[in-house]
């Protein structure tokens, strides 16, 4: 049996996240020499090189180190839960859960979810990160995030997903636009007008596919990584945009200056998913958070977060 310790794994994770032995030693208040020795002993115990040392440039993970990082994070979380059980804290969920959310969805999902968690799980600290879909997928796969909320990531075998809610796309127009009073609009009617594009890696492909499926190539005039900026541009009458999530709060000057119109033809929807690493045994914290999120779905709270009537 390999003779490694949980403390050595903690040090390894600290160095991997800091990117250098010096920075990690400072963050965990340990001498650099002691930390370096612990890492060497861990590599010797596992009989594998985990880190590539670069003079004056920190460290990078070897392929084995990348794989061990995810496993180390999960093992350390399980060890923390075991310690809680031993101290008689098993009836209360404690510790920290690392939850990622796709940045576009965060303003809709996180406030109510965090409020529900604070009310029902007062001993649990939920550490949230708002990221793009690529970082979300990698973070879940390598153990940085235990759970995540985002759009469906097709074909990523590292992940396990379950659908929470489906968002249909819509066109957002200035209230003074010639088509603003229509119940539905065909994208072809907007083909010659400027578009404010939500320009995120997966989002841009999704919208390009939507227009391409009906033989259109939109006139992209503005690009932004923020859906709120898209809405503000439309409110100024500078362009239209196509989005999926609808704000629940429609007060304010910008909200009054725009109108959401359904798309007349069939357009691909996006599924909001609960995402976790495939094949990983969930910790108790993960299980109770998943139960809480599914409870919000069953009560229709997820639907109300997106302003559905």
C-alpha cells in the first residue's frame, strides 16, 4: 500500500493551485523546504512524477499530476466528511461545497439557490464561481468544482448531467422597433439589421447554428460576453439581440425600453443542467445540494427564476 498522507495531498493541491512552491508555502504558512520535501516524499510513495519544476517559472503538472489532482481533491473532501462524522456532526451538513455556475445564468440561479441553502443548510458554506462553459467543464472534471449549473455540454464523457429546465430562445427588440408589437418574429425579417451577439465560446456557436439552420448570416454589429450588456445595447436602440434567459425583474429604464418577442420558426432550445463528474461517488454535501436543487425544480422555483409566467 502506498505510504502517503492526507497532509501530503493537501500540500500537492496547494502547489498545483498556486502554480509554484513558493506561493503555496506562503499561503499555507509552511517553509518552502518543508513543502518541497513533502512533495518529493509523495512522488516517491506513489512512484510517479507529479510536477515539472521550472527554475524561476514555478511548476506545471505532469499528465499523472493532472489525474491525481482531481482524485486528491475528492479524497480530501471525503476525509473531511469522515472527520465530521467522527466528531458527532453527522446530523448537520457542514464544510464547504464548491459550486460553479455558467456566468450568463448566475444572476438568475444563484441568489435564490444561495438563499435556500442558507435557510435549510446553515452549517454549509457554498463557495461559488461564475465561469464560462469550458472552464466549468474542466473544473468539474478535475475536481475543482463539485457541482455546476450550466447549459448542456454535448459529448463530454467526463461529465454526468441532469436536466433542470429548458430555455427557449427569443428576440429582444427596442420597444420602438417596427416589429415590437408582434407576438412572433421570423429571424429573416431582421437579417439586414445590426445584431448584438452574446459572444461566448459555446454561445456564439449556438447562435451561429440557429441562424445557419434557416440559411441566414446575421449582421453582427456588437459583440459582448455579457447578456446584460446585450440588453443595454438593445435598450439604446442600437441593435437587436437573441437570448434565452429572461429577467424576472422587468422594472428599470432598460427593461421598459425593450420587448421580448418569440421566434416564429422552430429554434433550438438550451437545457439548464446540473453537472457533476462522471463515475464519482458524491459526498454528503453534494447529495444534499443536489436534493435541494431538485426540490426547487419540483416546486417550480427554477422556472420562476427565469421570469416564466
